[in-house]
C-alpha cells in the first residue's frame, strides 16, 4: 500500500514537471495559429479558428525571409570555418610532439573564451568591428562567431581525438602516411561521430546567439533570426500573433536539431567534463 | 624478428621527428589566432577604452582612471550588481535542488524514461530570446495565462511584469524553467556511472529514501554537481536575452541585471569608456569563479577521458 502511494506520487511529480516544461511552449505555438480576436477572447488551449496569417505577415512585411537567410549563411560559414581550423588545432594538441606549455595555453584559452559572458566581449568587439568597417555586415558576424566557435571545437575535438589510441595513427605513419593524410584517412573517420556532435552543438549555439548579433547589426541585410524575433517587441502595441509565430520560427529548427543529438548534449554543455 | 621490430619503431621515430619540426605548431596556430582575435585583442582594446573619454560615441583622448571612479561611485551600477547577485543565488539554488530531485526521480526504472527526459530538456534547447517570447505570452496582463489562473483561484491577478518584486521573481522563474533541465541532465549522467550496490544495500537495510540520498547518492555525484553549478553560475551572471525581451530591466531597475546595464551604457548611451570599465570590473570579480571552473572542468574532463 505504502509503495503504491509512493509510485503514484512519483509519477505525479514527473507528470507535473513535464507539463510545466512543455505547456509554455505549447501556449506559444497555439497563439501563433490564432486570429487576433481569438487571442484576446480568453484562455483556449487550441486555436479556435486556425490561421497561418501570423506567419505570412512575418515573411511579407517583416523581413523574416532575409533574417532566416542571414542566419543560414552566418551559421554555415562560421561553423564550417571553425570546424576546419579547430579540428586541425585539436589534432595538433593530441600529438605528443607539441610542447606542454602551448597545449595548456590553448586548452585553458579555449575554456576562457567559451565562458566569458558575451557582454564583456561585445563592447570592445563593437569598437574593433567599427574600425574595420564590419559593423552591420554578415562578414563581421561570421568572423566573431568563427572565433568563438573555434574555442568550442578545439576543446571538444581535443577530447574526442584524445580517445583514439595513438597506435592506430602510428601504424598509418609507418605505412607511409604523412600526419595530415593519416588524419584524413584514419583519425577523422574514427572521430566522425564526435565531429558531428561538435558541429551540431556549434550550430545550436550560433543560431541561438543574440546579444552579439543585436549589438553588431542594425538592418535586415545582416540581422539574424534571433534579432528579427526581438524586433517584434518594443513597439507601442505588441502584436501577439506575429510575435508568437516569430518565436516558433526561432525555436523549432533548433529544438528538432537538439533532440537528434541528445546523447552528445551533456558533453557539449559541460565542455566535456561529463559524458 | 626482433631486428625488424626495432627498424619499424625506428622508422616511426623518423616520421615523428619530421612532424616535430614544427607541424603541430603550424596546425594549432590558426586556431590560436582566431581565438585571440575574439578574446585577447578585444580585451586589450577594452582596457584601452576604459581609460579613454567618449562623447556621443567618439573618443576624445585618455583620462586615466576617471571611468573607474565614475563606475564605482554609480549607485545604479551597485544596484545592478546587487540585483544580479540576488538573481544568480536564488535561481541557481532552486535549479540545483529541483534538478537533483528530478534526476533522482528519473534514474529509477521508469516507464517511458527516454520520452520523459526528452520532454524535460526541451526548454533549454529553445533560444534564450525565444524563451523571453514564450514567457511574455504567459505573463501578459491581457492575453496571458497567469492572470486568468489567479482569477480562477479567487486571487488578485498579479500583472507579473508591471511590479518590481513580481517581475524579478518572474524572471527567476523563467531561468529556473529554462535551466533546471541542464542540472538534471548533468546529474543524471553522473548517476548513470555510479555503482548501485551501496545504494541498494542501504535500502535493503531499511534506510529511508532521504537517508539513502544524503548518505550515498549525493556524495557520489558531488563532483559532477559541482561542475554543473559552477557552469550555471557563470552563465547566469551573463543573463541578457530573456531580460531584454521580457522587461528591459524594468520596472524601474528591479530586473536590471549587470549585462543589461552594461549594454545600455554602451549601446544606448554610447558611453563606451564607462561601459568597458564596468565590464572589466565584473570580469575581475568573476575571475575567481573562472579559475575554479577551469580547475574542476579540466580535472573532470581528464578523469572522464582516463576512465573511458
């Protein structure tokens, strides 16, 4: 009897937690498909009259096509660059021939870059980008995100590559591979799952980034989706429907993405401290 | 046979030496350059800017430590620091308690455990800006859900974002909603690698669940939990996006976290010098935390790799 009450209360607590976790997101999704009249007509957990108008308005009048395009370009290029640069760097760090000093410096440096709150970097970077004429350009954002992502890639790939037994690679070198061809032919295929996880994690972080994009861009030519989402706020009267739709567009691609790599999530979020 | 093995090793050594000539340094150089370009360089620039005078966003020359003096004498700065400290302490404490509790619950052999876990981690995958939107829609006084809930319960609708205290608590709730899953997930991963015998043994001996938790489970997950708490604390100090969307720091200065105040000082009032000085002071204040983070994370990462 006692154990049954316990089971029931345990499941009760879990159900409550799941509802609290998911209901707010459900509320946003529902609101995004409601007509204005219905949004104001009291609490309803499903759209009374289903409409796509809110979404249409975002793409028609509010540049959401270009925000999404900008995000795509910025994310793809910055993640691509940082993966290439960062993986090569991480590979160098796993080799016994590199000095311990530079190894420590690189790894600690990567951690610090990753952890310093973005607002601390935003102000000086803004001045620097201004001097280079890169404010309000996609190039400026790509440059900044690539730099920040390199730290993530170096840190994560060092741990993935470090798990590959050095004997395998040494055997390849004996067979006449150069270090780079050994990396390409032997090491990278083995580290591929780690690299995919790192790439996806970088995509999530970059797509979701807001503060730097907000500070460095000012027109729809270069603003990303998160900045686009924030443009729906702060007008005299908030249009709830389009705002909810903007939120859905800003969130859904990444939710799907993140759930696909759940397994690697902890490792990315804790910077490899926990697998 | 033995001679052959030596010659193979010898050849390997020759190859190693060829790479040692500089190749690993060449490989790490671009990565270091990229990282330095977005950290070391701006940091130096930040120090420079903190010593300069700006008017309407234009640099007028150096003025020594005036910016630091101004920041330290600024009540709003201290107010923002105080709000941030309170926010971080309350939010991270709640997240730790709830996250550990959920992890312990989920570590049981539950039906649908995978599905439940997936559902619970969704909040932290949502972009922080969108988290702001989500809760704007929950808290809104006209179209939201909090006011109707209070009305149903026969209470006065609170208009969460219109009053200082409730706006602050509302913000804490948002952070707890978003980041409790992180602690849960990390602790869950830690629980996964634990030996079950001592815990089962204690249960068999008739120890209460709470006893088992405090005597056996908690000490074992402590290292993992520490990583989670330090990371979460550092991130919470920099909280910006959700506040920007929800309250912009108001009403008054009740939710003005240090990141918001820094942003306003730099980008709304173009006081780059003062903003830089402010952020450098915050960085100095955080450095203890950063060092602790590096120690624990590097240590844990090494152990994790070693164990694998």
